[in-house]
C-alpha cells in the first residue's frame, strides 16, 4: 500500500479557476487559468511553453478569500517550481511560488 504524500505547503490552497496572464523575462506573454491558489503559490494551466526555474510576472484578480485587501487586481512576481504535461487537458500544468505580490492601482 502506497503512503499518502506529505503536504509540503505552509498555506493551504483554494481550488479556484481564475484567468490570468503571465509574462516571461523574455517579454513573451501568455494566458492561463489557475487550478488552485494561495497567498504563497499557485498552480495553473497554459498552452505556452515554460521552463522550471523561470521567473514570471502574473496579473490576475485575487480571490477575495485570499486577498489581504479588498478584491482587486494584483501583480505577482513568481518562480516556476514544477512543470508537468497534462494529457487530459492537452495543456501544461505549472506550479509557481509567489515571491512578491502587489495590489495594482485602481484606474
């Protein structure tokens, strides 16, 4: 019998489908949708190729359950920690750790 995997996350993630855009250091931008998210990390699906250890900038609407402020758009600076192919979705799954999260100004 296989042992269940030990949870390594320090903050539980919220299952939530949130559309987002991300930008690589090269300037390439792509769309994605989260599978789950916390104040410290997220997992999302995308069609774009991305490599582990990539630094990315993410813009999205933070779910109200996680926002330390009113519901608003945020910019996250994150590092990709895992990339996996998802054959059922025909997309790439990406796990990223949020290094910095800034609320974007209202316009």
